[in-house]
């Protein structure tokens, strides 16, 4: 069983490949997702998993270098663990600057509740470490296609990514169409669906042979690896 998970307005959207079948689900929280998918071999999630107290994670900087110039902004610097303790955006940004030299973007601040949820679940279920890994959909799309031209927020970007997915696995179009029909846009946007599908495909095809950045992991004070995994076509050679 392989999962691709993307945070969305309604919680966590997942695409699941199990043997030769697939299904999609929307979970309100990660507790319920993990409870239903404990037998998964690999779960790839589009959200920072392990944070640092100080400094910028190398995996964020290296991931941007692998993307084309116009797509680099899709990967942001994860907040420091100190910024996660803040109760408002201004305080979080100041703390982040103090410990990393970088202010916090509003986009990152809006994701902090999701990142806190991941941290809480990992502490609650230690067995999840090694099964849940951080990945970036844009990096995965480029790995399979060679280049991403358009933003996933517009029609051209949607069509571009859907074509990439369909070329990898024809079922992707059915998964996308089913998800669009059965989940409300107020809960799940079309780019959430696309990201979830590419992450699940990456988990399925890349299991046991994923590339990781940095090659030498960066560890936090709890000896957790701050890294990102993605599929490399070299794995097919």
C-alpha cells in the first residue's frame, strides 16, 4: 500500500495505491489517516516533517536548485522549531529571523497548524517514522517529465500535470475525475488532487529506490533526518 498525502482546506487528501487498485480519501486529521493506513509501506506527504531549531534546512535549498527558475518559489523554507511556538504571525516571523536569518512568509505561517499536527502525530506514534517521508510534488513532476512550464494554479498547469500523470499511469485521469466529482472545492482544490496523485505514484514506483536530498542527511537535536525524497529516472536504468 502506497499513499500520497497533501494538506488541504478540508484536512488531508490522500491517494492510495494498493496492489492494482486505487482509492482516494479525505481525512480530517492525521490521526485518522494513520489509523486507517498503518499497513502502508510508504507514505509521501507534501509538508515539512522534521524541523531544525536553528538555521535553514539544506533540503529546502537543494530542492529549489533542482527546479526550473519559474518554479523555485513553490518550495519555501520550513519554519524553525522556535517559530512554531509563536501565537501570531508577527512573533513567529521575528523568532524565525532570530534563529534562521530568514523572516517567515505568510504562506508558511498559514501552514504551521498542519506542521504542528505532523509533529504531534510523530510523537504519538513513533512507528510512523520511516514510513512517512517528506516530498515535494513539483520535484516529483519534474523528475518524471524533465520540465514543468506552468503554475499548478492555472488551467495550463493543471493540463500539463494531468498529462504527465496519465503518461505514467493511465488510471490517473480516472482518479482525478472521480476526485473532482466526489469532493467539494471548499475542501479539496484540483491542485491538491494532482499533488496527492503524483506523490502516491512516486511512492509506488520509487519504493526502495528513491533519491534523497541532501545525500548526507541533516539531523535535528532529536536525531531526526531533515530531508526530502523524490523519484529519479536513474532508478529505471
